[in-house]
C-alpha cells in the first residue's frame, strides 16, 4: 500500500516546487504518532532543538492531513456532480 503522505509530498512539490518539505521532517505519518508527539511536547522535558523538530513535524503532518481532507471533499463534490 502506498504511503499517502509520500504521495501528498509529491503533489506539494509539484505545486510549490521541489524541496519545500524535507524528507527528514516527514517522520509523523499517521494520527497516533501525531498524538504521541503532541503529548511529548506537553509532558516531557525536551531540549529546544527536539521541541522545535517535533513542532515542525506536527505542523507538516497537519498541513498534509488537511490537504488530504480537502482533496477528499473535492473528489466527493465531483462525484456528486456526475451522479445527481
């Protein structure tokens, strides 16, 4: 099964130019990992660097997740227009 976040990275790179999202930053690729990362920010004693890396990874995850939801809604709109 293809990684949907990897596919979205390709779409974002095509739209905005390659290298916008670095592969190293895409370490959070599903909701459970995002929830755990957010909990780490809340409850663990982290270095400033670790805190910044987690924050950036969460922001990228949320951006891609939102883009995926928008793409799903747009596809539903197209399907409903074809099949009234």
